[in-house]
């Protein structure tokens, strides 16, 4: 049977993609950002999963205002790189895991989550920035990726509790998949940032640190955190952090923190990254 | 449950609600069209003529022409859609966000380097905290 071996989270700031793609990763501003992922790169090389369920949000790339699914899963064999207004990033296309993705779609729907199924999806920086941070610039990405898109653009996004419960349903789905696979679940986006209006540039390190701590110490408290607390305390775009709770719900009740990195600033954003291992 | 008016208490912040999404529908859909290189070229060649192809309000068109992103958001624009405009201009999120704060680019960049905008005094208009 398949199993969830680990979970991790990472911000997906588009400026990271620009810095990497334009060969500026060695600049003083960017060196510490990329260095913060050295530990994880090494760890991943030794713990490479067969597939990753990568929870991210589309930033008005695949989904315009014509169609706004709350939860949608990419069930295709391959996902192309989106052109977000400056041409597609020069990174490999993403190889999916259609068997597992369809299984998760079927299992979660029968588990009462009304998933949208996607067969054509161009993936944007929300999905590709974490791949760059974790895997650098390979000829092809070293594992298969199942994109799971969460609406956090049009208000309201799903609640943190609902995201957590979806994570639990994803775990049940993966554990009922008959192949012997190691699967990781990644949550992306966040941490504190606001990209709009006179309050743009907001960073709340205290909120972020408490959020990182509670992923291990008190996920039950995070489940109950209302949307307005994310927006008020950590900025309008910090609402992306609900996606981290899909990852956390998928890992089960008890986890061990293996690694953490937090860095300000990354463009407008507090970059947060944590690696967790289930201990149930 | 769906009353979002409490968010109006957060200073300097506009939530992308149903009402704003409806108001900004064509503004945001115009932005989406800039994901195609041929549309970016046509827009750059004659911005006004390109905008006139869309059923947008005059206020929305003026906001785009002026690259006034606060005005774009007031007219129903959403930052992830508006990103297609500043990406077409070769500008970054940090540039666009900075223009909305009343600070110069240098001041905004400096603020970010020093840990960003503090939450103190930025939580609530009503409570002034």
C-alpha cells in the first residue's frame, strides 16, 4: 500500500523564480534565501518520494474569473508551465501521477469532498517555485507531482478546518492505494505578506513563528483560526497559509519537526519553510 | 456567516469579495488576456485602443492607463490579475506593491530590508492598534 512519509511547506514568492531564472541566485540578497533550502535538498535526495501531492494556489493563470474551483486536483500525466505575462519559466514541464491522482479524486469525493477534476492545467509560480527551491535546475523533475489547487484568490477561500479535513481525506485515499509508494504532501504559500493597498509590505514575525510552532505543538488551535485573523494579523495574501493545513491534516495527529527556515524579506514576503515527519 | 463587513476595519486592505469581483470582472479578464504574447504586443502598441475592445468602465481604463494600482483595486481589480499588467511592463510585485503605499521605491525596499511594515497600529481602525 502507499503511505505518507513526510510533509513540508514553503512560500512560493514569484521573485524567487525571477532571481533563479535570471542567474541572480548568488547575489547577496538571494544567497541566504536559497541557502535556507540546502538542508532539505540533501534530505530529499535521501528520502525521494515516488510522488508529491503539491497543494498550491493558482494566481489567475489557469483559472480566470470564468471558473473558480475551491479544491481541484490535477489528474493528467503532464502539466505545462504557464505564461504569467513574461513568458513561461525555463523549467521542465511537470510529470503527473494520473493513477494516484484519479484514485485520490475518487476516494475524496466518496469521502464527501467535492473535488474538481482537472485534465488540462498549466502550472504557475505557486507550484514551480517550491520545485526550484527543493530541486534546483534538473533536466526533469526527480519525482511525480499531483497538483492540488485551492482557491485563495476569490473570497472566501475554504476554512482552515476544511483544509485540514481534506488533508485527512487525502491520507485515507493514499493509504488505500494498492501500489507500494512513498508519498509526500507539500503545502505552499505564505507566510505573512500583503501585496496590495497602503498596508502593503506587512510582516508579522510573531504570528509566523507561532504558526510554525503550532504545526507541531497545537494543530487543533490552527484549525480553529478564523480567516480574519490571517488577514488582520499577517496580511491579505497570508490567507494562503490555509493551504499548509491540508499538508498538516494529511500527516496525522503527531509529527516531529525535522527542519525549519524563516527569512525576511523575500520581495514583499516573509519566507517560511518547515519539514515534518509523521510519528503516529 | 457570510458577512464580510468586519474586514473593513483592517487599515489599508481591500478584500476581493463577490461584490468587487462582479464590479471588476472585465478589468480582470482584460488582465488575463495579457498572458498571450500577441495580446501583450497589441496592448503595448496602442493601450487605449486595446482597452476599448473590452466592456470596461472609463474609470477602469483610466486606472490601467495611469498604472494606478490602488485605483485599479478600487475598481474591482485583484492583485493577481493586475500582475499581468506590471509583468507586461517588466515590473515586479515589489514595484507594484510599493506604488500603492505612498512611499518611494527606495523607501519601500528599505522598509522590507528592515523587517517589513510593523503590525503595530495596523490591525484595526476602530481600536487603533
